[in-house]
C-alpha cells in the first residue's frame, strides 16, 4: 500500500516556520513527507532538512519521495524523543525551525495489519515502530485491570473506562484478545446503547488511548518539545500540530511555561528567581479552514501552536 498522508495546515505551517533559503529545519514527524517536501522546496537551493520517523515504512516511502533533494535531506529512523542526541550526532548545535505533526498517519490508519483502526479487523498491534517490545495485544492481555482502566480514562477521556477494562479482563480469562474486531465488540458491550448513538464510533476513545500508551506518546512529546526549544537558534521557531486535547494541553502549557518570566511568589516585593523567558508565543492556536476540513475530514480537530526562540 502506498504511504500517503495529506498534510494538514500546510500553508500555515510553512508561514509559521518563517522559512528562509539556506536554513536548517527539522521535521520530527516525517510521515508521508508532505511537510518535508514543502520545506525543501521553499528553502532551496541549499536549505537542509533532518526528518525523523520511527516507522520504517515512512522512511522507505519518504526516501523515494525526497530523493530528488539529494544530500539536502537526512532521514533518521528514530523516535523524536532522541531529537537532541541525534541532531548533535549529525553535528548540529542549532537549527532554524522544528515541526511536530502529531498523531497517527493516514497510511497507518488505512493499513489493517498495523492494528490502529477500529474500522478493520486485524491483529492488535498499534506500534508505530514495529520493533517495539510492547503491542496493544500485550497490554490488553497482560496488564492489570486497574492500569488498563486508567489508560482508557486518562488517554482516551472515556467515561466508561472501568466497565471496558473489567470486560476486557473477564474476556481474556476465557481466550486471549487477538484482534481489533474482538476489542470493538467488547467496547460495544461495555458502553450502553444510548451512550453510543449519535456520536463518534464507540471504540474511538479506547483505540486512541491504547495507541498513546503503546507508543508512550505524551511523555515522549513533552520531552521532545523541550529538546526542540533547546536546539533552536535565536529567532528559530517551533511549530506543533496537535489532534486531541491531551497533546494540545501539553503544547500549550509547555510553551507558556517557557515564555514566562518571573515565577516568584506574588507576595515577594522584588524578583529573586531571575527567570528569563526562553521563547515568545506567536499568535493564538490556528485551526484549519472549513474548506480544508471539507477536503480532509481528518484535519477537523487539528490545532497549530507556534513559538519563537528568544
């Protein structure tokens, strides 16, 4: 299957990064290579790009898509949690812009054997890096009920998390959970009929939660965002596209904290902490236009936040 992923907020991202010819930019989430290709096109003839992805399918496909740019592009098969380490290994002490386009790609959703989608019956996997030791199948068949419930409740914001977890644990005593189809049926049994009519697919929140947990997405993103700011040159920008409230909260709070000055208690007459802001926030969160959502429904929940290194 072709690795495809329609780039969300493409023009807004390019503007946010304040691209210039000859600059050095980083795409932390290569995916189908759409954002990366635009960055390279707009920073020619000598701009450079380092692109990260932990999915070998993305690296292979993007290698073909971007091969015309030759040595201007460096592909790194790694989770972006190693951003600082990998950039330093490549000899970079600072870069001009860094992009995060979070979430799961269209290719991953539409490839049944990857196990990301509740629309296809496939093996429970959900690993963005297929070499990771823990899959969704391992988590659901081996982790305690209380931990499964916590994951579904916190990462999926699912009100029926306890019932879903209890049914999963009860079911696995009879036979292991092996497929996404099995899991979808359990979720439907756990959620009352009235609660699963008229809204999104009843399995959406649980599948999101499991994907986040399997890939340790939120913790890795928080760490990588801090690393990104450290690796930016003065005047360099970081742009972050999120697709759900948990990611967006991390982006908003982390960037706001980095933009703060004094953190002394308000009762102190003068500042003693000496804290200086590391970034300045650029505008408010940007959302896709109605036209983009109509053309690409998966863009509906996207938000773009931007900050500039001081």
